[in-house]
C-alpha cells in the first residue's frame, strides 16, 4: 500500500535529516582519496590520468585563470592558510565546539590534498620516462660517458654567444611550437596559446630559497622568478612548461628544457639550453671522474662560460637566505621522495641518463 502524499513528504524529510548531506560529501572525498592511492599503486592508472584526463583538465584550469596577470596559486595557498588558522577562532566565536573545528580543518586539508593530486599531482605516479619512450636505460660505462662529455663540451663551446635574446613572447611562442612536435609516445599534453608564465608576488621569498620557477597544481599555471637573468629565462621557462604539460620528474623536465632550447632558431636560446645543462653535467662528472680527469674537463670548457657560471652562482647566492633555504630544501626533499622520486633533489642531475638513452632527442 503506497503512502499518502503528506506522509511521503514527511518520510523524505525524516530520511534526509537522518542522513545529512555531509555524509555524501565525505563519501565523495573518500572515493577521491582511494582513487589517488590506486593511481599511486598502479602506474597504468597514473598513465591513463596523465594521457586522457589531465590534458583536458589542465586546459580548462589554465583557461579559467589565463586572463589574470598574477599567480592564482600563491593566493590560493595564502587563502587556505588563513582559513586553516581562522577556523578555530570562528568555531569558538560561534560556539561550535572542538569536534566541529577538527572536522572542518580535516575536511579543508583533504580538499586541498584532493585538488592538488587530481589537478596535477597524479602525474607523479605515471610510467617513467624510459618506459613511456620505449628506450632502455643505459648502464654507466666510462667510455660512453667520456664520449658524451666530449660531444657536449664541443657543442657548448660552439654555442657560446653574446647575441641578444628575443623577447619573452617570441621565446614562449617558439617553445610551444617545438613542444607541439614531440611525438605522442612521450605522453605530453598539447601546448595551449593562452598558457602564459605568471610572475610571482612574493618574489624575494623564492629568490631567498633558490626557486627559479614552479608549476602550479591548482590552476595549471607555470610561475617564473622575476629576477631570472636573460640567460636562464628560456631554459627555466621550458622546464616549468614541461611540468604543465604533464611531466613530474625534475630530470625529465630538464631533459625537455635542454632538447627544446638547443633546437631554437635563436643562437642565444640555444646557448641557454647548453648552459642550463652545464651544472648537472658537472655534478655527474665530479662524482664519476677521477680528480685529474675532472680538471681536464673544466680546462676544455671556454673560460668565458665558466666565468658566466661563477657569476650566476654568485648572483643567486647573494639572494639566498640560508636559514629559510635549509628548511625549504628539507621539506622539498621529503616532498619529492614522498611522490615516488626516491633520489629527491638529486633527480635534477639524472637528466644525463636520459640524454645518453636518447641522444638524438625525439628525432631518433
């Protein structure tokens, strides 16, 4: 026997009161967290996200904020911190009780966590560069590494130039054109004309911890330090833009920055590509070579290039805050290791292994 209409309305009201909407919200959040952990455990799921879900999502997020001249990432983070700090005060003022406050803060943190990973962070769990590109990792051999050093040093010396740089707009356009030529097997998203690098508001803080740029996971923005010297701008921009295209590995971001810049029509941008790789080459060489061999490597590099490298190091060292910098480095180290990059910040220097495995870039 069916219930009369007034009774049905009363039944629905009582049911909704006994099953608050917050349970629906919590269920959705729990499912989201489960999805993220499955992507962490199953690289096929991470790769599916990176190739089929992230490109459309990042294009949408970028389009929503592309008209805003400043970084939305920074203000989102500031707003989240203010809200996290203000919730206890608001709860106390409204006499909500400590359980409500803890639940509200937990939900805020879960929401930020979900947005971070669904917006971009699941790219950390995709298949690695060697698997995606179908190339084998090249085990270290002294002869192979020596050949690479000789070839790279020759190209670096030849690329040295004092030619003026094109405008940032011209560099940006060419970088996107070159990224668009990368074969689909590498799994990069398609560049978008409206995706432009944003300048950061708290620039002194980034310079103080040695951050030249970063990828914004909440609104698919790439941010660049306003104090970047012209020689570092193209390499850093290409590095951060590769992150926006779905690359999480710092080593692979360096690989693409190098491969893109050295194929520029601008001599200055090509030199930026070779120069941008130099610190990582020297880091590898210092570890793998005998002391005498390392001194010979330095002697084979043009003095002007080494002088520029020293000037670059002094430039950023003058802006570095050792106290804040150490805290940031420690946090970033744990952050990378917690997102399936076991080598931490040493991952930046692993770019050489990728170049050795694919010496012709994406043309070979």
